[in-house]
């Protein structure tokens, strides 16, 4: 079993946040810290809206993405 520790919570399970608000939260923390592991819940519909938005928003920022299952 492989363990990954996260330090950026997308809060995608919070009922009061939309997918875009969740993505904005993640982007803000990514830009603030310039590194981190993001926790998304793959059972949440918000991820389907937040993740494409995040990938597009960070495409020109120099931030990189890694799949933790590949590490």
C-alpha cells in the first residue's frame, strides 16, 4: 500500500462551495505555496467541474501536475 499525504484541501465535499469556488480555493493555495498535494474526492460531482477549470487556469503558470498513482 502506498500512502500520499495532502496539504491542499479542495473542500469539494463542502455543500456551501460550488465547483468553481473549490477550484478557486485550490488555485489560491497553489499560487501561495508554489507546491503541494491536492485532496479531491473522486466521488464528488464538483471534481468534474473543478479539475478542468484548474488545468486550464494553470496551463500558462509554470505549475506542474503529477498523478500520485504514478509516483
